[in-house]
C-alpha cells in the first residue's frame, strides 16, 4: 500500500516582480509626421495646433511647430473659412454656422504638401443634465451626465471635458500678519482665508449610448471627485462639456487614451497606430490627428454644497503653545511654516496665536483670491 | 511476484529457535540457497533471519514443511517456485490455461491464455503437444497493472531475434507474430522498470503480462517512452508524459503544472511568464485543442495563468500532438493536448493530501467493489489573496482578491475482462476582483462517460459522450446607474465513437465519428440593481460539428511504415439567428450592409476533408526517417486582441460571415538512438501555413458585438522551424536538451482593407522567438539524492515600440505614437531553475517515506522582460520594463508517503 501526503511549503517565498526604467537605444522610427489638433465647431473660433513628430531620443522641450502653413475649413457647398496664424503652430479660424447637410473638412498646406481631413457632416449634441452621487460616505463623489432623448436610432458617441472650481476657507481669518520683509506684525487690509481653486480635466473621457436604454446617456460617469481634499469643504462647482463625435473619432480617442495611460499590463493589448482621418495629397506623408466636426457643444455647471456630500478632509489647526512662542521669534515661526491666526492688542496686553500657515492663508491650499464670475 | 522475490528476511522466529540446537542454526538466505539447490526450484521466503534445523546441508522440502507446520508459515507452490509466507498460502489456483472468450470445446477455436508475471519464469504459449505447423504464430497480448488490474497503454514490447515490436493500445492490448521457439520479450514503458518475459512459443496464444509500477523510475521512464515513440512510431512531433515527472522539475511557486511542463518541449512557446496559454509551432493560443477525458477545456488556467486548471494529482498522462495529429482529433489547427485522468486503485483505499501556502489538495482513491469498481475523488483550493499584493502595480491586480477551487472524480468500472466503463467529472471555479465594484469569475465543467470494449483480438472500440461547459462573467457596479453584468457561456455536447481494427499483423485501421453540438451564449449584458443599462443579448450560436475519420497504420515492410488518415469534417451553423448580409465581394461593414435576415435551420454549411499522412523509414535499427503532412480546420475562434489567453476571453463559432480557420503543416524528422540506447537524437523540421486566421482591427469592439465580422480582418500566416533534441535516458545524468530555430509571421493582405497592419507586409507574431534553447536535466548522486536543473533561453519576443513622440496640446504633455507592429524585440529571455531532491529510502517496512525538493526558480535572479512600454513622465517619454518574476524564488516541497 502506498499513500502519499505531500506538503507544499513555499519557504522564504519572495514574489518579486518589478517595473524598472528601460533605457535601451531604440531604432529611429518614422518621424516628421504632421500632427493636427483641433475640432471644427459651428459658430466658434476654432484653434488648430500644427506640429511635427520627432525622435524619442530627442529630449528637447522645444515643440517643432509648423508655422508657415495655410489652414482653412471648407464645405461641400463652397464655404471657406481661412485661418489666422497665431504663432507656435497655432491657427485660429472663425468658423461660421455649419449646415447640418453639408460636409466640411480641414485643409492644410504645409511644406508643399496638402493634407485634408475626411469630409464629414457636423454632429449635433443634445442638451445635458448633470447629477452627482456618493455610494458610501468614504467614497469619492461621482459626477454623472445624462443626455436628452433623441430620435436617432444609431449609437451616439461623446467626448467629455470638465472644469472644477471650489471655494476654500481656512479656519482662521486674522486681521494681523507677520511681514517677513519688515520683520514686523502688521495690520492687514485684506482677507486671505478665502480663495478659489480651479482645475481642468487632463484626461480623455469618452462615452457612448450603446449600453444605455433609450439610446441616451443616463447618469453616465464623467469623473470621480476626491473627497479627501478641500473640494467639498465649502462649495464646489463642476462644469461639464459634452460634444457628440463620430464613431471614427471615438475610436481614435480610445486609442489615444490607451496610449496615454493603459500600457504594459499583462492583458493590455499592444499599442496600435492612431486611426487618423487626415491624409496627404501624395499619400506619402502621414499625419496624426482626427478632425471632428460638431454643430455645438453642450455644457452645464452644477454646484455641490458640503451638506450634500461627505468630505473626509480634515485640517488640524492647533495653535502653538506659549512656550513655543517664547522660544521662537516671529521670523523663526514664519520660516517654520506658521502664521498668525489671531492677534488682538488690548491696553492690558495682547492675544497672539500662531498656527500652521495653511490654516490661515487659502493660497497655500492652492487657491487664488480670484472669485469666478459665476460664483454665487 | 517480483516484489515478493525481492523481500529481504528481517525478523526472528522465537518458537523455532527455542526448539533447536545452536549448532544446527542456519541463516535464512543460506536456507533458501540450500533448499533451491537441493530441490531444484526457485524459493522465495519470508521466514526469519535465522532458524535451527538439523543437518542443514541435506535439507529437504519435507523437512522444512515439518519444521514450519506448527508455525503460521505456509508453503505454496506456483509456476514451479516455492513461496514461504506467514499467515497464508499463496493463491495458486489462478488458471494457467483457460478458454478465451468463453469458447467451448477442444477444437482449433480454443486459444490458451498464459499469465506472465515473472521475468525469471519461462512461460509456454500455445499447445505444447500440438505445435503449430506454421513457422510464425500469432500472439495476442494484454499488459495490465499487477496491483490495480488496469490495462497499461503505451508499453513497448520488443523481440530482438527476430526484431518484432509492438505497442500496447488504450486497452493494454498488443499483437505480434513470432517464430516458434524460445523468445525473450523486452518490456519498456512509463511507470515500470525495464523488464522482460521469456516464452516458449508453440502455437497461437494469448499472453497476459502483469507489470508493477515503480514511481522511482518515472524520470527515466518518461524519456524512455519518448525514445520508443520517436524511433519506432510513425508519429512526428508527438510527446507523451506523466505529470509525476513534474516533481523533479522546479516550478514557479512550487506548484506542479502540466501546462508549464509542456513548455519545456521544443516547439512550444509562451508569450511570457505567468501567462496562460501556449503557442505550438507558430500557432496562436486558441489553435490548441485541450482535451480532458475527451471533453474540451476552454480556459485551462487559474489565477490569470499562475496555475493550470488541472490538479497534477488527478492526471494519469498527457499527450501532446504538435505535428502529426491523428485523424481522430480535429477542430484546432495547431495542436492537440489530450489529458487523461487517473483511476483509483481497485484493491485498496489510498489517498494523498497536501497543504501549502498557496493551495491545498486532497486526493482519495476508493475501491467500491474490489477489482471491479472504484472511485477517484480529488479537490484543490487556494487562499491566495496575499499573492495579489505582490504583483506589480502595473499588472492591475495588486488591489484585487482571487481564489479558485477545482474538483474532479472518476468512477471506473471493469465490467469484465473485455469491457470497461468510466464516468468522469470535473469542475473548476475561479473568482477574482479588482475592487468591491469589479468582479470576475469563470468556471469549467466537464462530465463524460466512456465505454471501452475489447471485442476480439482484432477489434476494439471506445465510445464516449459528454457535456462540456465554460462560462464567464464580469460585474461592474461602481457607478450604480451603469452597473451591469457581462456574461458568456459555452455549452457543448459531444459524442465520440472510435474503432481499432487490426486487419493484419502489420495493419491497423482506426475509424470513427466525432460530433459536437455547440450552444454558445454569445454574450449577455444585463443591468444590476438600479442600473439604467439596457438588457442586451446576442443571439445564441448553435452549430453542429461532425467528423468521420479513417486512419490506417500500415507496416509495409520491416523498414517502412505508413500512416494515412482522412477526416471529413462538416460544420453547420444553425438558427434561429439574425445576421447581416453584405454586398458581394465587399468587406463587411455598415456601409456594405445589404440586409439583415433572421433564419431558422441551417444557415451556413462548411465542409472539407482533412488529410493526415505520415511515414517512417527505418534506416537502421536505431535510426529512422519520418515525414508527415496534415491539414486541419477550425470552426471556433477566440475573440481577443491580446496574445495570451486572458480571463475575459470569449469564443465565437464560424457563421455566415466568418469562415473557419484552415492550416496545413509539412514536417520531417530524423531520429537516432545510440547503440547503447542511452542517447537519442532527433531533428525535426516543419513548414506551416494558416489562413482565415482571425485578427481584429484597431479599436475593434470585441464584446457584445452584434456584427463581429465588421471588426475582423482575415489574416494569413506561416511558420517554419527546425527542432533539435537530445535525450539521455539512463545513468546518473538524464534529461533532455533542445534547440529550435523557428519563425512565424502574419499578414493582412486583403486588398480591400484600407489600412492593413504594417502596410499589408508580413510581420512577426508576438510569440516569434527565433532561437530557443531548453534544458531539463537531473543528476542522481545516489539513488535517493538528485539535483535537477532547468535552463531556458530564447530570443526576446517582438513588441511594438513608439516610432517617435509629439506634443499633445489637449493633454498638455508629450505622447508616444506607433506605426509598425512588432518591429522591435524585447531583451533575450534567460532563466535557470535548480532543485535538490531527496527521494524516500528503500525501507519498505517503514510507515512513512519522506521526500524533499528544495529549489529556486529563476536562480539567476534575472529580470526577464514581460513587456516594455512608454509613458510620459515629468515632461519626458520614458520606457519601462515589466518583469513578472524579477528575483530568485525559493521553494520547498515535502512529500510524505505511507
């Protein structure tokens, strides 16, 4: 009789996978391709950036702009809007009204080569409606977008963009401050405890109606706003812009997003060529970019108040002890990151409280004193 | 019997000692020797070390019987030998001669059967008093496991004078014609020691050869079996192995893995470590058919490929066909891996268990009716969440949880000597999550029944039928309004009927029918909770794949063998189904859509012959030349744009718009074994073509696509290579080494494709590794102590790198961009693993036997690249290298046998 019991022991198991920088010399690929960025939007000043691709081995920060190009938007009905060069490869075109039944394209003449984008009809965007939700008190706030119903049966594709603004107010609103230039405590003629922070979206956000009932976005996620910073301590505003795009542009942006962030994983597909809709007249010169054409951009701003969401941001603003004050001069305290939180002078004495500078000055939390025009 | 013969007498018998004079004492071995000398018979004894006996020099059998009559020792006689055993007599009433298949009478129809269990005995075949008038007589044979009564497949029977060879089939049967007279048959194979049986051949007869397994020989035996196959058979590119071999092969995480084992063979590659799936001779991962007890396994991995889905404790053997694929197999164009389950011991209950840091296993072997009915049960589970924390952040799984379990069972019923019925079951379940809001899971299920019948000495049959299932789901619930479950499932019923008919001593005909009824739930996307997602369901895909085959193995002369087979496969895609029709001659796309139709019944028929040809020419006794050609068709395709098998892969059947993949392979090989039969050399070369291989365009929508054909780009491919292998079978140093040079390319050359990959030029696949060297070796310092070493070197695989960079104004950063696919190679891959093995001692009376394997995976600590990628950081495009196993990984395996 033979019985086996085997014990698998992984002694001193060290699972040491790693990611490390890879600095191999790469062969020179196909460079000097024209890069075109911009979108044709009805009734707007459209800006296009024209640059060239360059070698990976080129570590210069100088962007190879294309400055001597002729750029224009033309329509199949003979309409033409010409660009005004703005330098550094920037071209602005005051595009008029785009007719829904007319095909438009971008034309570029650069270095003797003519590039054109595929003629397309403008795509219109429905009105949008914003909302937000927070699944659990410890989770981030999700900003959601819904689009208005449409009679169009085909799948709708969208590219989205957002801007955030929020107000920050520090716990202390002093009337005196330490002036490091004069090394004196002086009375203030302004308030520095209140400010506004503004950020822009720096990622590619795409959505489609393919999975939604009614062929419309219904509370589709735009982004998650973190709750562990100052965003939801006072008032928060979210501006979401949505633009309908073609399926081709959607696929281009998908690959662009993948190249931008989703690389190298075990199950990540290999990167692929960007499916441009810009071609050259001689078919030899390649270009990167996808020129989308839109009738409009829908946008909406939404305010969120602290009572509506749970914020986990905690700011510790203890005041320094009398011993600390006695042992340090105001200059030393300032240099160590402390500022006056409260300062009052009485005939019989004074109250002097120092606390962390971020508890006093909103600018040190990333804010400016510029109050947005739309702020209520 | 051999075991009894080899027992060494250990203990004393006090009763005997007390009655005898000290001067008359005799040592046990002296007694045996003297008794053998005096009576002229072989004596096997278990009596004590020393016994007292008068006049030991003249000892007789009666004297011994007299001495033992008052003890519990009994003397038995069997086949002319004496057995002295405690407690019982040896059962010797097993008929030496019996009627075959119940035939009555004393006429010519009576075929005597001899049971040959001892290599020292000369057995008689046929009628001694009525020897055949023919010079040659027919021997029908069956090789069985002495302990379990199971037939043993793949055992090589060799008669050297004259040279006649035979190989046992799935029922342990073999057939050979021998000249009358004294013949010695050499017997070699997996799990057994080399042995022989001696026969005095008089006339036609049946020999039942009983063998005993010996696990300690596994390392050598596997290699030996390979040699027999490669030199004698007509098969090219076939490997057969036992998973028990794995115990001496160092493995990542210390877990035996049959799929990793096959990757040590030449011609089998993988994209990288910890990746599921393998590539055989330039084929993609979905072009490999993986059969488990005849059922198809679609996802053979646990934990993203870190473990195979097959518990090594439940595997009996595995066969990999990478070139000459027998006509009985089909459905994939690259390879077939057929894995068979172990059957339980039918005599005694036994089992095994293991507890580890990653997995625990339990294996039970339960005889229900002795020698008739047994049940094998096994299970494995893991508690591996902690390993996720160790994965690289870039892998995307670091914050996840994961777990799996698998269960297997085999009910084995030996109906009688000629019929056998087995029921197999297998179930595996995987679940993992990246977070609370993103969960994945998949499971495999296979249930089948198989009836094997030895109808007569010329005809045998095997019928199997079963049900295979694979399903997969992915829940995403982070955004309540978009919470949804994506699910997919394959259900298939299969029937296989195979017949082997030996028309002549040198000719074996195989024929049969295979049929698979597919029912694929092609995809469901359903809302969860308060989700605003709409329910979307792809039409179920139903199809019937049927094939009939005929295969003939013909030994034309002693030197020339031919194997010719034809397989006629047919595929009917069935409705009801709604599908698109496109403009004639145009690529499927929305712009070429003509109409959408809904049809019932058969909506598309595909049919075609597949040819399997191979031949072997024996140049010398120990050298042969082979060539083969085979064509294959594949009607089911993996829908994935990754080069490895991922846990989210789904499969699609051919239909009105997606044609079956087709491939053919031409191969040739030269095989030589040294005169001392210790070394074997082989050289194989092949050329392979693939067409209608499915490749997907950039940005293809792979999931929930109602018209996948619009995202498919038909691709052609070819591969070629040379594989050199050296095997050493015996001696302190044994193992194999191989070098292969191989290339594999794809091309999208359809002129209708607007922007084909790499401009429509040939480009290397992601598993194109031209140079590859593999070494699997074991050095035995003593019978118990050995050192194993694996070495693996290969050219780095192709990958896609940026052609350059540009500034993205919208993202306000530099971006890489890509043009040509697979234009660059990762750094070369090199890995060495070592393990030190201590085998159990030979003290058979000891209750426990302990063995150890202490090893290090990737002992060189080399950070082999799994991938390189480029991202923008701090204003620069930076390259990064991802290594899965970036350091030496030590492991210790402890086995206790009792």
